[in-house]
């Protein structure tokens, strides 16, 4: 797939690999604050959310019963992920994206602050500089992370890997761009991440000479499935703008295995659409 270069600036980012007994965040601290806001006028449950996971008695079907903070995981009517239909209608939303180049800073933590988001992911936290704009509202990229296999399905089919770029606007609302990966040609950009994945909890390295070009994942012609959903992990915060790119990306079988062997099926099952509209919108690189 031909990719469009865009002027880049330097950022720093952190890759966080969380173990099954570790801590997982869609965006560090923001989920907990969103949950706190919902319960500010009520008697609050423990400030330390309980353990959740992807199997056993803490699997996704049990999340809502684990803590009142996670109620939306079971009661919400706008949950993610969903099954996307390739025949969805065209939308009129105005969308632009602007992503940069970043240096690579890697850390492996089992504990992130003091908030227990128990699960596992490989997470890259970025500094300011990359964003997308939806109807003149800008969402700044905060972090991206990975799920294997994909959480969203397309026409009922899951892909080997899904990457989520988590954004937040100045008013505190969230937007997530999802990228779907299939097995194919090696991905040079992600090979840089794989080569520097931390091996042990507590490891931290900053590779100033290793650059990740986020814009390599922004093709010249982009369309995306657009719908209103939620975070795919507890507390399953809703009213999230979701853009799942229809463009497919590739990694080699070995590259996919490098992620899947660490992530071990960290994908939430698809959720009911509940009458929500899914449109196909065109995105303009900035």
C-alpha cells in the first residue's frame, strides 16, 4: 500500500507491556477519572478498581459484576467493539489526521501509578504533536496499544491484530482510531518496536536514534467506519468516537506472533449494535 509522507517532528513515547497480573490502561488515568465523574454524586466504591481479565471468572462477560465502576460494561447500550459491515452507508463527517515521527522510549511495567487495570497489552504513550480533527474538534493522540486477535470484526471476520490510537480532546471526550492488520509483507515500522520490546518488568530504555513514523500508517486515500462506542476495557466508558480504518495493513507471521505471544487473546467479544448507525467516512491527511 502506498503511504503518504508528511512533515514530522520529534516526540517521545513509552511502550508498556503489562502482564496478566499487571495493569492495563486504554489511556493512563483517564478511565479512572471518567469512572469517578460518573459516581461523584453517589457513594463511591473503592478508588482501586478490581481485577479483570479475559478468561476465567474475570472474563469480559463478568466485567459488569466485578465492580459498580464497571457497570457500563453490562448496562451500556453503545459498547465496543462491534461487527462492521462493508456495505455501510457513506457519511458526511469532516475528518482530517496529522501524525508525526517519534523517538522510541520503551519501558516494561507491571504497575502503572496506583490504579489496577488488570489485563495485558503493549502500550505506546506519546507526547503532544499528533491528532485528528472531527468536524472542527481536535483530538490529540495520547497512546496506542495492541489487541490480538482483532476486537472489531468485518463482515463477521476477525483479523490477526488490531491497533488502537487513543485520543482525547480539550473537553475531555475521547476518540479512537482502529487499524486492522492481516498477515502479509513485513512492517518495517513495527519491526522497530519488536526489536526493542522489554523482557522484564521495570525495564526502561530510551532509544533516541530509533524513529517511529506514525504517518506511515496514513495512506493517501483513507476511509473509515465511524460510529459512537466505548472503551473496550473496563470501565467501558461510552460516548467514544470510533474510526476503524477500512484500509488493511500487514505484518509478517513472525511479527504478528511477536505480539500475540505476549498478548494472549486480549480481545473483547463484539457487542450489540443496539440501533446505532455506522457510516463510512473519508479522511483527509493534513
